[in-house]
């Protein structure tokens, strides 16, 4: 019985929160592009913070897709 539960849990690789992670990454990317396209003055702190957040989310998405989904 325990082996059947473990094998069933191992098959489920996709979670509902994964969609939110991808959407958050897309929103952060759009915000990063808009910050870079700002004309009069650029907020360097906001650009740096968004760049670090985007890199972090891209790394997490890479791990989520290629390590967990693809197995």
C-alpha cells in the first residue's frame, strides 16, 4: 500500500502554482522592459531590483520545467 502511494505521488509533476510562477515571470519581464524604455529619467534602483527578480524567477522556472516536469 505504501509503495502504491509513493508511485502515485511521483507521477504528479505539475502543480497549479506552476502557472502562477510563469505568469509572474512574464509580468516581471514586461515591467523590466518598460523600465528600460522610460525616456526622461530612469529609476536605477527599480531597474536593478527588477533585474534581480527576473533572474531569480527565470532560474526557478528553469528548475521547475526542466528538472521537475521533464524529470
